[in-house]
């Protein structure tokens, strides 16, 4: 499994349980990501899996308000 193939979670506990059942093909990081959505301008925090490249590309994503790495697996 790659970070790109991982689903997005609303629960930290579910994300951790899910990744521990996977066979990883790359180093992945679990990130807490706050995104703003145009529909109502509210920020929604979710748990997403990223690799190094996709994590740093969030700095250029205008929908991302805040992101932080929680932990990683390899």
C-alpha cells in the first residue's frame, strides 16, 4: 500500500488500526490536516496518510490551513 492509496479518516484511532493491518510499499506518515472548504468556509480536520513528497506539497495547497505529522511507518 502507498500513501496515495490510503483512505482519509475522521478518527485517529481508526487510522492507526487500519494502517497496522496494511502491507506498506513506502514510508507513510499519518498527518492531521485541516482543510477549508468553499461550500461553507469552515475548517475540517481529518487524518490523512502522506509520503514525504505529498506531505511537503501541502504547503502549496490553498485548501490546507494547517497540517502536522502525528507518526510514521516504514
